[in-house]
């Protein structure tokens, strides 16, 4: 009975049955080793609970799934009015954060800020999305429409960049690089443009749509080289 009482006390302290047997019954392992590992486990659990509590608090404050993204992303978009972001915007940010980390998603957030505050650019983005969807498996990758659409994407991307600069969002992005440890998350990936980020998303695209995206990236790279 006494042994059972001690076992209950150890269980309440978080000590596993295996550790009880090894350290307190068979005495085959140092008790200090068991307690040290137990403290490490509890510290990790406390850190997880702290992160979970912070996520729940952000979710309550933001009032949308945006609160489940990293604080770096949620804070950058927190000034937008309710409903300004579409579910598809949040989906894109979620995938970008998963692949490129919080910094990559925070940079991509600048595009969604512009789209949420510039109806004309949002309408053009919707038109281009519909045109992209039409590039299904029945469309030849070398159809002239593919190159034409790539040129339109390039023009739209440049318009987005102009709006980002006009709104001072590029300055905010530079500050993100200054305050975030980009080196620990792959600085090269984080510095990709939003469109280049999309080209690396794990989506199953048709050959025509894939070529359209590749052509768009080449056009953008050509413009960048000419500008330099």
C-alpha cells in the first residue's frame, strides 16, 4: 500500500511509470537523471502552452483565422478593416508561411494590403486569376495566349510594386529585414517577389499555366536587369 501511495505521488509529479521503475524501484538509473529529463519536458510543455495561449489571444483580438498566422504577419495586416482580406488571401499566406517562414509571408502580405486598398488592382488580379484558370490541360503551352497573359501578369506585378512604393510599404519591408533574423530562415528565399513565391507553391498546374508563370518570372527578371 505504501509503495502504491508513493507511485501515486510520483505520477502526480509527472513521472512516467517506466521512470518510476527504473529510478525508484529497480534503482538502475540515477534519480537526478530522471528528474532532470522531467524538468526539461515540463519546460517544453510550458513553452508550448505559452505559444498556444498567445495564439488564442491573437485569434480573439483579430477575430479571424489571420490570428493563427505568426505575429509578424498578423501585425502587418491588423490595420485592415474586417472583410478586407479574402479567404484565398489567407490561404496563400498560410502556404507561404509554411514554406518560407513568417518573414516570407509578411513580405507577401504587402501585396494583399495593396489589393485590399486598391479596387482597380484587385479587379485586375481577379481577371488574371480567371484567365489563369482557363489555361487548363486542353491549352497548348505554346499557345500565343500564354505569352500574352504572361505579359499582362508582368504589367500587373509592376503596378503592384508601384503601389507598394507609393504607400511606403517598401520601407516597412526593409524594417522587417532589419528586425527579423532572415539568415536563420533562408534570406534568399525570403527576398523572392510574391509572384516568384507563388511559382514554388505545391499546386498541380497545367503545362500551359506553368509556362505562363515561368515566362512572367523571366519578364520580371529582364525588367529588373534592365533597371540595374
